[in-house]
């Protein structure tokens, strides 16, 4: 529910349906890598709850994939590439930055 609210609010404000998903995925990557650093010594169940349960439902590969496919079907190839690039690139950069 949180993902949908954030994504829909941001996408509506900007006018591009994929912007909210990119934003939510970037925020999710930041939180995931930050948690990986901060809760290393915590109980494994608690780690799984936050990393897989909460963040797994906040970020979503299926929505990102669907939006890329929809952009391709609409003939908006540059936007499709941009969406894929932004999701993957910033996720990796955030991970490198936090875990360095």
C-alpha cells in the first residue's frame, strides 16, 4: 500500500507513470543497503522481516518490468531505456556508496 501511495502521488504530480516507481525503487535501495549496514548483528528473523518483507513489498521488480514493457509497446523506446537504466544504475550506485 505504501509503495502504491508514494508511486501514484509522485507520478501524478510529474505526469509520467513510471517516475513514481523509479523514486520508490531508489528509496527502497537506499533503505535496504542502510539496513544491511545498521542491523548486521540483529536477529536473522528481524533482518528478513525488514529486508524481504517490508522492502520487498515496497520495491517491486514486476512494476518496473511492466512499465518498461508498456513504454516499448507505446513506441517510447528512449523512455523505456531510461526507466531501466535509472532503476538499475541508481540501485547499484546507492549500494556501492553505502557499503564502501
